[in-house]
C-alpha cells in the first residue's frame, strides 16, 4: 500500500493497488482539479514533488515529453509505485471553495439560471467552466455565463429529464444553500494577443 500526500490541502491518503492519484484523491473527497479523467485534456496536470509513478497511456497534447521530464504528471493517469507527494499545477484553480446560492429560477421549461456568490471572488476567463458539488457526491461541470470580473458566478443549466442534478435544481436546492465549487478549468479562451479577426466554430 502506498501513501499519497497533497500539501495544498494538507491531505494524506492511503492508496489501494492500481489506483491513480486522481482516483485516490476523489475517493477521499479531495476536490482535485480535473475534467476528462482519461489523459486527454490536461486539467489534472500536476507536479510530482517526491516518489515515483507509472504513467498510463495519455495524449501528448495533455502532457508532452518535456513536461514529463520536468517532473509533471497527469493525476488521472499516474499510478504511484512508491509513496508520493503531488501538487496540482494550476495555482489559479480554487478547489472546494464554498459558494452561496443567491439566484435560482427557471428561464425556460428546461433551462435554469443558477447564480453563486463565492466567499472570495474567483478570477476566470470567458469560455472556462467550474465543477459544482451540488450536494455531497453529486458534482457537475458547467460553463460560466457571467461576465469577466463579476463578483457572482452565473450558470445557465439545461435540465435533463430524470437527471439527478436537474432534480436538485428543480426541487431541492434553495436560495442561501451553500455548495462547493472548483475551478476555473478549460483552455478554450480568447487569445489576448490576437490582432486579427477570430473565427469561432461551434
């Protein structure tokens, strides 16, 4: 059995054989930054502070050879071979922050507007998304609809018939309830240095 240490949240986790760093962290309810869980996006890119890991197959676009040589790993594809210490790479990512619901209503029969007020303002860029733990054990990823620099985070969420998260939004969550959010994630943002026309394809 190996031990995973996460200094950023002061966690120490006993891992089972074959577990990835991300699996162990999420099982221990640590809001580790992640997205695809399959080694394609790079959202869980982390620094291996100590120990050794075996990297499972992943996309070189998420983690290239030079990054790996520099001590970076993908938490979703890293299986520890020894006791390890890991720090997620994106210091701008807020993990597990509390946010209060200050707006929640149906904009259309199948669209809900959810407005959250974090305890502290969280910077983000248009095009990024957050992971919202609506209740313990139920986390969903939603793109931000509010403007950059806003003190509140606004999300427009499509309700899915029979969906657990949709049911929470429709019947269970109320104003002043507190949820946990992690983010921002995503690299599909505007190019700050672009000087010519931008073509966006959806």
